[in-house]
């Protein structure tokens, strides 16, 4: 009869296999944790940005200012901070803190923004510069918006702003041209009334000079 070979349990191989499996599990668990962290971070950033996008199109409330400031503090390296700076700029602008608002708008302009928000930002830069008596810079931004858009409310606002700048430079014919464009493009009756009033002021000035 042939003798059976005694089976010897290879402890070294066993423990090597166990350690390899543990290492693989730790490795994949780390990847999973990293993915979950990234996903949560992305979701949280999206929450802030979505809130800010909505607030930018409304009045600059204290709540939107707080959300923007919290976002800046929590995610100082985010590529989406432009929305937060724009929101804070609106808050300062509506409280007539024009230098602070301009600083925030300038910070926002360094970031990539949705096209509609970028257009709004350029208009607000124009407003802030005008409030600080920098008419040249104000007109630069209002013309950018005017030339970019084909029609609509924002083009009308840009035309009105450009008309004010032209009037400030005593370029009255051009100012009248832009105020007439407001009447052409604006769906807002109040803005149309303002444009007609500004046009009338210019016509009176010109008539007085001729007299």
C-alpha cells in the first residue's frame, strides 16, 4: 500500500494571502471614501451655487450675503466663487456702498460664469463705475452688453446706461440715439418713461444753447 503524503499547512502563504487581501480592501475602501467625499463636496458646492444664482437675479438680501460669505469661507479654492462675489457685490451696491460693491464685482469678473449671469455682472460693473463717477469705465461695460445682445430687457438697460454716459460726456446726438433704442427694445414701461424723460432733458439743453 502506498503511503499517503502528510499535508502540511503553509502558514506563510496563508498569512501572505490574508495580508494581500486586507491591503486590497483598504485600497478600494480609500478610493470609495475619496469618491464619496468628492461627491458630497460637489453636491454641497452645487447647493451654494444654485442658491446664489437665484439670489443674483433678485434683490441683494442679507440672507444671500450670508450664504455667499459662507461659501467663500468653506471653499476658498472653488472655481465657482464668482457667483458668491457677485452676490456680495449686489448686497453692497443696493446699500450704496459702491466702492465695496465694485471690489466684489471685479473679483467675480475673474471667474467663469454662466452667460446670462456674466451679462448681468457687466451691467452691474457699469452701474458701480457710474456711481463712482468713472463714466469711461461705465460706458465700456454698458457698450459690451449692448453689442453682445440682439434685443430684450437687458439690451434696453444697457442702451439706457450708455445713453446716460453719452449725455455725461455731452455727446447728445449719440445719447438720444441710445435713449431711442431703449424705447425700441424695452418691455418695461417705467424704463421707457425714463428714457423719454432723459431725451427730453437733452432736447431742452440743446434748444437753450441755440437760443
